[in-house]
C-alpha cells in the first residue's frame, strides 16, 4: 500500500488499511553512516531509507547489508602449493 505518514505516495510494506503497522507508526530517519547510500531518499520531512524503516537497527551490529556506498573488504590468501605436485605440473 502507499504510505500516508512520512513517505507519502511511496509503496510501503508496513502500511495497512488502518495505518502504519511499524513501531510507533512512523519510519526512522537515516543515520550518519547512511550518508552516500543510493537508497536514501529525500522527503519533505527529512532523509529516509527506501529499503528499511529503521536504518539505525541495520548498523547496530556492523555494516548494513543494504548499504550501496560501502565496499566489501576482501582479503586474498595465498594457498600453499605442494612442491612435488608443482614440479609434476611443470614437466607436462
């Protein structure tokens, strides 16, 4: 249904015929860690996330899994090569 509280005329999974079913009946504004994310939308009442009603809860245990502006750190580990197998591969 379309939101009628804060994000007016935006599709919201928490809206019911009796109003917003989320805690306190309203979405929470974005936190500082959300700055630069593509999911942040500006509304007349402020900046809100288009993916989650409470962005602070997503950042509580580390990185938000919906964040588009945070790059994932990948650590490449070199695997140990067996010298005997490597010499056999090189002789082919």
